């Protein structure tokens, strides 16, 4: 079989993967704090490799090596909402999942307040008519606390690395004063794993977490850093490359058909 057939088929598949990356960037163009992905390609090794049972064929063509996250800061937009926060500079907001203990990081600062109810034992005067004067009894009393969260059950971490509690009276106000929202960062951002809801988690090569240098701005949100014009151009480029790869497959097949008919 002509080697161009394999080169084209691999190329078509990789262009489809590239198209998926840019389509995802376009779909999140209006999501606050979204970090766009940038696909990168590498050439596959070609030619025979000496193996135990003779020569082994290496791969042909190219493949999408990675879809690296673009961490460049985007512009900020004012919302006039006291629970919206943006980071001017480097760093991430920290989010704690109370169910799993997992800490993830995001640039999306569209926060809200979540009520956390708990019960505690308190001493109250006994209501038993036969009780002596001053005798106390234990009752279960429900307490309510308010914390800054992302609206999905995860708590926002403060500068001290703990949950940010908001006074109950303050929580009922229309305007909430600036809260001690923490900014955290890593020495290396490359390879951070993307999760849902614009969240990221670090891997070993990112190093330990520390305080970020970015400045917290209340009443603003960071826009997606995906450039619509650039993404549309990349989509057209991927489509054209995909068409060329399929045309090469068709041409290779026609050549093989002609050769077979000459035999």
C-alpha cells in the first residue's frame, strides 16, 4: 500500500482532533475566566525499526501532541456585583470541595454565598416542672453560617487558606464589603489538568502552591481569553487540511486501483 495512504489517514484524524479543540474554545467564548487551548503538532518517526522478529514500521505523518492551556490574562469587565472578583495579574482563586477535600483553582470569580447548617449542643434552663431551681438541660440547636462559594458546593479559600465566612447580617445586605479572597499561584503552569466549570488542578511538575502576585478586584470578572476571530480562522484552516487529507486518501486509492488493474 502506498505510504501516502497512511500519512493522509493519520493526518485527517489529527485535524479532526484539532477542530474539536478550536470548537471547544468557541463554545466557551462567553464563559468568564475560561482559558483557551492551543493545539501543537509533532512529526511521527518514519522508517523501519530493527526488532526481535525483523523490521518494524514506525508511524507516519504527524499527530497532535498536546492541547496546552493559554494562561494569558484577558480583559476585565465591570459587573457592579459585590460578590464578583477578578485577578489583575498572575494567580488563581482556590476552591475547596468539602465532600472530597480536593482543592482546585480557577480564574472565574463569579461567586455567591452558600448557607451551611449545623447542629450543636447548648445548655438551656430546664423545662421540667420537677426540676430544681437553676437546673440546666442539653438541647440540640441548629446554627446557620454563610460562606463564600462558587455556587456548586465548593468553598472559596481566603488569604489564610481557609474558608471565608460571612456574617449573617452582612449576607442579607445588598452590598457586601470586600472579602479576604486569596490568590494562589504555581512556579510552573504547564500541564495543569482541566476540569469542568473552568477549574484546574496542579500536577507534580507544577510545584507547590504559594501566594500569587495578582491583585484582587471586586465588582469585576475576567473575560475568556479565546479570540473569536483567531479561532474561526483556525477552524477554517483545520477544515481545509482535513479536506486535503481526504483527497490524498482518494488519490492513493486510485493509484493502487490502477496498479492492480495493470497486473
